[in-house]
C-alpha cells in the first residue's frame, strides 16, 4: 500500500486545475511538492500558498516539450532530496476542432505537449527510479482514451497513446520496483474551457456544460485513493466500467451515443 508521508512529488501542469489540487492535497499529507509549470505567476502562487499553510513546496518553471529541461529538473530534484517518489506527468492541452480544421501545426502542438511531454517525464523519472529501486509514475490521460473522441480527435489520439504507453510501462517497471498508473478523468471542472483551442465553437456553451462536473479537488482525492490501491487505471465516476459495458454489450447504443455527441457539439458552432 502506498503511504503519502515525507516523500517527494513532482507535478507538471500544477499551476491550475487537477495539478494544483493534487499539489495542495499532497502537501497537506506531508509531501514535499515540486510545482512545475510554464505559468510562472499562478505556479508561484500555488507553491507560496502551500508554504504559508505549513506545507513544503517550491515552484520550478518547466516546459514539458523541452526534453533537456525535463531531464535537468528531475536531476536537480533528485540531487537535492536524494529521491523522487512520485512523478505526475499531468501537463496537457486540449482542442475542439473538426478534423478538417486541424493543421499539421495543431497536431504537432498537441503531440508535443500531451504525448512527448509524458514520454520525457516518464523516461527521466523511470531512469532515476530504477536506480533508487522504487517510485511511482502517474500519467494523466483522459476518459477520451477509452473510445471515440469526435470533434476532439487530436486530443483523443494523444490521450489514447498516453494510456497505451502507461499500461505497457506498468508491466515493464514491476521488476524494478517502480509502479505506473494512468489517470483518466471525466467531467472535471478545470480552467481548460477558457484556455483550450476551440476553433469556431462557442466557448460559453462549452463552459456551461461544466456546471455539474466534479471539482478538481474531488478529482485529486479520487486519484490519491486509486494510487493507494495501486490501480493501473484510475477513473472518475466509474467512467471506464460504464464505457466498457455499453461498448461491449450494446455496440449499437454506443454508436448512437457517439453520434449524439457529434450532433450536440456541432450545434454549438459559431459558424455553419
């Protein structure tokens, strides 16, 4: 069983959303938290707030698309504390665009952050954790990794890749004492509705859909609970079981649901 006590955790994308909630919750549990993000202003606020409340945290600027920067940060943390217990590869971006509206630049940006960023973080952490003989790598995928993700195909493709990478590494890493899990959130309130690339879709309509979502704080609690049980795939609201059930037993219904998603999404377009 995983115990959250006086251990070192690096969390990418922790200036806001789920990453921020994880940083705050882990700090309350006695963890040394490394807040890593490109957002300097909010990242420093997260770290300083944790410190003022009696926790241990520091902010480090990090662009997860820069492999050397990721490697150097982990090496720096390892040399300072002599260990890295948890690596949360949480940083990510999203996009809502019709496939015909995606350019090679859109794809490159999505892959660089959502997939290569996870690969760089996992590689750097895995090499150090193998050497120390223990550690936990947690990669944030999405419920979009479980099946079709129409109107968000670039996002869905990267998240499916993250899930595949994580589940494969999970079994490779066992021999070295390293644990690996994938987090696949669904219906969580985060600032992503205000920052994601939405092409010609109505951002306000998308934001309203988040009213009944769970909070980032609740999501963080679910994630830590899943890590204590060392679950391979951690989801919110039992989403994976529901998806698997519908997809396998009622494929026709599943297709209807996905088509409904497409029609509903297209109704929120600003232009025809």
